[in-house]
């Protein structure tokens, strides 16, 4: 216990240290294959790179506080009003804004076990309680979540697809769920992997999401999406929320001033317009998934169906030790003990060369 322990507040004391999936600075230019953070293997759009180079020249000016160019483009694409869109410093920051706006000690939110690691973190930071329900067949159990809601519940977090399991809740199931959620509860539909999921849904002939329709029907819903995944801008931190205009206005009050840098804003605008680059990224990801599933099946792995750019594998041994073995073989993966899955690892789908390297390392680690 240090000399500042008595000075910090209770939520800060309760927060545990979080080990991010970033490579330490001394490893950043090493030969390690980085498959632990669900980043796009195909990088940012060349148009986004050009936009960033141009924006550097205006680096002495403050950014647009509302990120209006991007906000208006999002509103036009998704056929909502601009005041229904809030652009943020990544969706993880927006989750913190939601928690600070809607929650406080004595209130709670509900989600599933083995879901996005930021949910418990933002809840602890505001001193509210997070209630979790068990997985069902590797994914969310919406009936259990409904049963867990109390009069003190203000938020339900649904990651769809879910990180780290990669599983999906279908559009009809989500719609039926929202019809039964009490009126004092805001449902956060966290769709960080929506571009991958939509591509898989078309190929698999199912409906992925009707989240924006729920917004248009003025339900108590906030849809979160990000430029960190298929758009390849994870390092720039740009995300956004779409929801009822009144609620978005309250969130905007709580969000930091100048939350999105000029560089990030310019890159996101260009990346959003470059639909061909996103299409290339999701198509290549789907091809690599097919190849990886064949190889992993030949090694005896039963892999959860994924709708994302990553796989969850049960290695039937301590996942942290196994991840260390893979690191010694030159590959970084994510052990899922912190998510309550002590024998599972999460592996990002990389380029064909990266995936072959991983499979060779996996064979050596298993041996």
C-alpha cells in the first residue's frame, strides 16, 4: 500500500491492473507475429494514409470538436439525423462516457460472462455493479440476461459479435429481446466487428443485425461501431455511437472536449469512403478463416463458429503457459484467463503468411 492509497477514490482502488494486448516498445519492431489484438492484417486504406499526411500540415490547429464531416457522413449513410451520432476517441472511450452518464454506485449493468474486457473496467471506474450471466453454447444467453435485470439496472451490454468468443446473436433474437427490456434500461449494441459479421451473414444467408432499425424506431438503444477493425485504424482511436438524439446529447456533454484528433478525423473520413478497401479486408479474412478451420480441424481442434477476424481455441491446458510457448516460437496470442476461460486462447486471423507461421508454431507448441 503506497502513500497515495488514502487519496484515491474507491472505484480507482477496486480497479485491477489491465495488461493490454499491445507489444511493448522494445518489441514493436521485433520479428514477433502479432495475432493477439484483433487488428486488421491489411492495414489502413491508402486514401486514409494520404489524408493523414495532409492533416499533419494543420496540426497546429485544434480539431473540430464534433467531428462534423465524419458525423454527417455517418448520418447520411445510415439514414439518421446528425444529432443521433456521436464520434468518439474509440468505442472503449465511448463505453466510459456511457457509464459516467448513466451509472453510479447503487446501480448496475448486465452482460454475459466471457465478453468484452472493457465492460467490467468502465463499471468499476464509476463504482457501479456489473451482473454477468453464463454463456449458452459459447455465446450470449439473452433469456438469462433478461432474468438478471433488476430495478437498479440501467444498461445492458451486448457485444455482437462477441469478443472473445466470436459468436453471434441473430437479428430476430435481438429484436425479441429488445421488446422485453424494461423502459429504464439502455441496451448498448456493441458492433465493433460488424463489417466482418455482415460479410459472413450474406455468405451464410442469415440476417446479421437490424440495430439501426431499432434506433429509427426510437428504442432505448445505442449502437457502437469502430474504425479499429476492418478499416485498419486501431492506432488512431475513432469510434462512434448512434442512438436517440436526446441521449446522444447527454453523452456529448460528458465526453472530453476535442475527443477526436484532426489526424484521426481525416483518416476516418477517407477510410469510410474507401469501401473497396474494407471489402478487400473482409473478403480476405473470410478466405483465411476457411483455410485456418481446415488446418485446425486436422490438428483435432473443435473451433467455435466465428463471425469476426479472430478464433477462440481451447488448448486444454493453462492458456497463459501455452501463450508463452507460442511467444517463444515467435507468435503473440491472447490467453483468455482474464475472461474466465483459463484454457482458451484467442488468435487473430492474419495474412496467409502469418497464419502459416502460426500453424507451424502451434504444431511445435503442441509437441
